[in-house]
């Protein structure tokens, strides 16, 4: 999996996502409840307290992106379509792009989070084979 190739466009769109989030937050058509979700998404993204700490490379940042994009998608889906289309056209985005970025962030988080487990499993299998060979060789003597 090419992490840089997947992440680069998402990171490149972050300023546009920030602008879209600001536009949504300042729109009276967006309910107070959705604005709370947007605020929580934004605060989670900038907060040092996370479910996945920021010191964990890539995954620590991807959860911030995923939470913020989830809040934005939720707000966009609950405003009048003509207003949503206006915001998306003003930012040069589409729902497909935003949802694709959200899905990519979630998939990358899962991939990066489970990769060490895969290597740990390989290490355990390798060690078990070596130990098994040592014990087999000891029995033959």
C-alpha cells in the first residue's frame, strides 16, 4: 500500500476542508446540534488528548482527520441540497471526494494499526520454528 500516494491528496485538501468547515459553522441553516458536532470534530483534531495519541506516526493524525471529516459529512448531509452544492462548488469539492477521503483515512488507520500485529505474528512463527528445530535436534542426539 502506497501510504504517501494516498495521504498526499488528503493532506493537500486540508486547507479547503478547514474553509468548508468554517463556512458550515457560520451558516444559519446548519443546526446548533450539527455545529456542536463540527466543534467537537475540530476540537478533537487540534486537541492533544486523543483516542490514538499523535505521537504514534500516521495513525495518530489519521484519527483526527477521520473525526473531523465525519463531522463535516454529517453536517453537509443535513443541510438543504442547494446550499450544500453551493458550498461544495465554492470550495471545488464534491461529496464523493470528501467521502472517499474519509474512507481512505479509515482504511489507512486500520492498515497501519494492524501492520505491527502482522509482523509480530511473523516473528512469533519464526521463533516457534527455530525453537522447534532446536528441540527436534536435541531429541535426535
